[in-house]
């Protein structure tokens, strides 16, 4: 009996030994780094999404991602225009230190970029669509960089890349779409008559039409998010970190190009299976410059010194419920269309905006171009301002800003009442102003005016230009 069973016993013993050795080897080997996917919208205000209280449209894919990850209630960009915002994300530095201050400018060549750091950590890096403004596809050091940014092109290129990919390294994939940046489509499934309007905007027929066109592009970027998530789930690991955000607010008055929350507060959702509690939300204040150190932290790397950003990985893991007690933002203009400087500081309750040149006229592509595919409603605004006191006040506050604007964000979340100069908040204003001036000095911020401005006392120069 024993003789007959000995070979079976030896085979079983060898098998158990082999399993034990394999198990020991797996346990001792370092865990594979998680794949990373970053999906970026272009000109999307957080307030227009249902997860932030928006009521005009449903965005089921964004809501599903929120249910599987963490929603940041207070996420802010470094600057409310495309190029400096994205440069801050990819360098971990604010605009003055990295060199990309006004729109359509670039970080200095010696400034370290996120893809370089991820490559050093063993990642393959790829970018598709509008991820960064760059002089060439090699400017940000992605292994793959395709800048076609319309959703049909992005869809095809990302799908082809993932299906053909054979690189064994973990992947850091950045996908940026042009939605809902102008030009907006001529058709929309959103009803202009039943929608609600943001309180800072004039409610005119054409404004409603253009809002529906903008919201249609939000619906389209949401639909592509669903496709992208399905694609990455098929081709990447089940521990993939997925980040969704936008580079700044929408291209409407008091949004993009401004430091009001409509311009700088953005959606931010992070999903990370096994690490982030599903359906969680946080009031921790974070800045886009914090994304670089956070991703490096998640990837197990050493965070470079002298960054403006700080990792919020502890917030993601639920071991911290706060991150920043101050948020600083800057705006330095958009070529000749918007020659205007603003700087701001925000704490848990108050925001102070500093406009160094209140004598400048605030203008943008909205009012200078009056395009049929975006800002033509502004003609209705100026016409209405001739006979309507409220319209006149809104148009005047669009073009002219005081040197200081102070808002109590608890009592006035829509930033409608400027409390700067009031005796009751004189101490608050002084303290925030001192902090902001100290920060600007540390940043090496020269408050550079990059182009000849239009002056507030010369409205005849604000003539809309031909398309």
C-alpha cells in the first residue's frame, strides 16, 4: 500500500513545494504600479454638472464615476485659461515660476514635466487630444502625443493605440477633448425654455440658445467618458487610477478668464479601486498644481522639491480630510483679446481678488468677436443695457472691475456682493491682501502686462472685430 502511494505522495509534495515557492516569489516581488488615466474637459464649469448641483442636463457617466470614486467639492485651477492651467498641472508649478503666464504661452524648457517623472518611474506615457499647449509633440516628453482633439478623432486614436499596444510597462494615459470649448454646435437636444440660468448672466433669448449648445457639448463629452472607461477597463489593470477634471470654467461672462469661482472651480473626480472609498466626497481644498505630486506619490516615486503642488494622496486614501487652507490663482491675459491681470487668495470663507489695473477695460473673445457659434448673445446684453438698469450694471461690471473684490463665500457663494472697503471686513481684507502680496513676491510675480491694453475710459475702442 505504501509502495503504491509513494509516487503520488512525492508528486503532491513537489506540487505543494512549487506552489509555496511561487507564492513566496509573488509576495516578495514589488506590486505592479497602477495604470493611470487622466480625462480632461476643455472649458467646463463644475456648477453645470448634476454632481455639483446642476439641474439642466444629466451626465450619467460622470455620475457613475463619482459613485465609484471621490468627488472634490473644492478643486481649483491655477489659472482660468487653457495654456497656463494645463502647464501648471503638468509642471506642479504656478504660472510665474513655470513661465506660462498668459494664454498661449509655454513653460520654460528647463522646467521638469510630469511625463518625464513618470517615465523615470517605469511608465509608458501617452497623450491624445488637448492635454497641453505645446510648440511640438516633443515639448512635454510624452512617449506618444497626438494632438487631434475632436471627440471622433480622439476616440479612433485612443482605441487604436490601446488595441495595438504591446508595451509591458504600466501606462499613464492622458486624454483631452475639445468639448465644451467654442465653437459650439448649431443644434442641441437641450430645451432653451425650460433650463435654469446662472445668476451672473443676463437672461436673453440668444444667451439661452448658446447655453444649450454649450450643454450639448457637455453631454457629448460625458458620452465619450463612458466609452473611454469601457475601453480602459478592457485593456488596463483593475487597479487603474482614473482622474476626471476640466482646465477651467466655461466661456461665458464672469467664467473663463476670471478668478470668480465660475472661472476657477472645476470638477475633480478620482477613482482608484481598493484605495478610494466608493461614493465619497471631500471638502478638502486642492489646486491643479497638486495633481503632479499626487500622481507621483501614487506611483511610488519621490516628489521633486521646490514644487508649488503638494500630494493629496492621503485625502484619496481617507487618512486626511483637509489639504490646503489657502488657494492662490492668477490670470495674466489672453493675448490682445484680454489684456487684464488678476490675482486672488481664497481661504475657507473669504476670497480676495486683486485687479492691479482697474483702469483697463476687461474684454474677451466673447464681446470682441460676437461669433454666431459662441458669444453673439452679448449684442443682446449691450442693447438691453441701454434701457434696463440691471443689464447696464452687469455689462458695466463685465468691462470694469475695481482694484479689490472681497466676497463672503458662505453668505454669497455666487460672488454677487463685493465687500471690499467695508469697515466690518477691513481687517479680513488687510490680512488677505498682505498674504497675497507676500505670496506674489515669493513667486517672483512681476505683474507683467504683456500687450497694449484697452482703456476703460475709451469705450469707442471696444468695437467688435470681424470674424
